[in-house]
């Protein structure tokens, strides 16, 4: 399986509007972070997008993403959902509806936020995204790949991470329930939320993320959803062996 990081930043993105801090003014391209999303290429050639950020169009153009066969949603916050209308273009390219997989709460938000796409008189021919909604109730298959939903805590919300084979993606979390820990055993690669050094009510700090990564014990851990507090080069130099910040455009081959 191949993983492409389309975005690794917070809901504000990095650089932030109106900020002159060292990271926001950095000339290291790894410090430029769009809103968080990944693109998966399974071994049977299925192409799966995780979340549709407000930056989706720019991300697809930048990384030459021309095909999406399905979309997985972690949750319905704006930085993970509001690019959904860009799916129209992938409908045109594929000439078929887009399967959307999410928990019931997220699908309810999709229906309300993008209600125009579900109206009986919605314009055809690319005027609105053509979507088919599927509720995640447990493990399921996309092509030949089993997808395991991993419940995590995002403040007061329970949202979803996902495991595919030896890879797990857990963005936007500040706790992992005990019942979810067995779902994360034996990982080759873990991607985990690490917002900043200062505490936050809905995200792991970098230190908390490092501690959780050690508990999970994946061969390699990459952190995502970073704020402008964490400069890429300096932060990576401080991390334990086998851990690093992800960055936009990072590509991985995962068993």
C-alpha cells in the first residue's frame, strides 16, 4: 500500500493568516502545511481519499491526484469535510457516483451541510457532487483491503481513525480508548495527531503523542495535524528514533 500525505496542518493551516512567526515565515517547504488528509493507493489499484479538506482542489493539483474511488471520513469538522464539493470533478473523471464511508454522525452532517446535493431536483452533469453514503458499523472491505475503524477521542467527540493492514491513521485525537488499543497491535506504520507543545482540550501535545506512540509500538510513527509551534527540522531532530513529523507530499510504502 502507498500513502501520500496531502495535508499535515491544523484547521488554520501553516502559514497562518497574519502570522510572522519563524515557522510561518520559514523557507523550508516542509513547514508549509495544508489541512489534514491522506491519499491511499491499495495493492489492487483502488485509490481512497481520507477526508476532503477545504484545500482539496489545490492538493489534488499539486500532487497530480486524478482518481478517487472512495472517500473515508474521520469526522465532520470543517477542516476535514468542507472540500466535499470538489468530488464533482472526480465524478466527471470516473463517470460514476462516489462512495462515501463514515459513521452515522458524520453522514448526518454531510446531508445537512451539503443538502443541495441530495435534493430531488439537484442539477445533473457535474452541477453537484454525486454521492452514495455508507454507514460504517464495523470492519468492512474496500476492494481486496480490509478497513478497520478505530474509535478515538477528540475532546467530547468519539471519531474514527482507520487501520489498513499494517498502517493506521489517527488524526484529531487526545485519547485512545482502552478498547481500541488491541486494534493497533503489530503496526508497521502509525500516523498520530501531535498538535503542539502546549496542552489542548481536543488534541495530543507532541509529548503526549510520543508517549502514546511508544505504547502502541509501531515500527515507524509519523505525526500529523501540527500547528505553527512545531518547526519541521528542529522538531524532528528532537524526536526519538523511529518517529518524525510528516509533511505535505510525503510518500510512504507500507506493508
